[in-house]
C-alpha cells in the first residue's frame, strides 16, 4: 500500500514540510520527506533485491507499482505547491518530484546491489540529491 501523507504517522512530517521546514531548502526538505516515507516501509537489502527481481520479471506488477508511485508523487507535488505557493507553478513542482523519483530509483538500485555495511537507502537518497544539486547547481543568470 502506498504511504498516505495525510495519515496520522506522516501528518506531522507533511505539516512541517508544508510550513517550509525542516531545513528551509526545498531539496533538503524533500530528502527529509523521502526519509520519513522510507521509514514507513522499512526496506532491507534482501527485500530490495527481491523487489527489483520481481519487478523486472513482471510487467503487470511493474504497472501496479508505477501507479502507487504516481499516487505518492502527486501527493508530494501538492505539498510542494502548498509550501512554495502558486507562483512556484505545477511544472516546477512536478520537475522537483520527478528528480526525487529518479534519485530514489538510482538509490534503490545502488542499495539493492550493496553490502550490509554500505549506506542505508535513506542516506543514499539524501546523498544522491546532493549530487543532483552539484550537477545542476546555480546556473548563470
């Protein structure tokens, strides 16, 4: 089941994000939001490996998982728009969430191939968001 950002266990996190926290920077706050979403599902390396194997062998299941991801992504887009205001725009919000999804996918791939003492999934997501910031850092005006 897809996490619901309006559920009681995630409501405080969503409210803090909506209010501009916890860090005051959208990228860092998206990483924190992702960390909390991941904590609700406790994914270990073996289950990550199994999930990736099953997903790549079952197009039907991949479609169901994609729908769940879309539900979560849409919730996050709405949170971003509530937080940043209407001038931020839905295109920018979707791009921010799309980057988060790509970062998550890359982190999941790395995590599933890793060893027990390698970084945890939430840490990989945060690290990869930092890499995205480096790659697409400030651009000339």
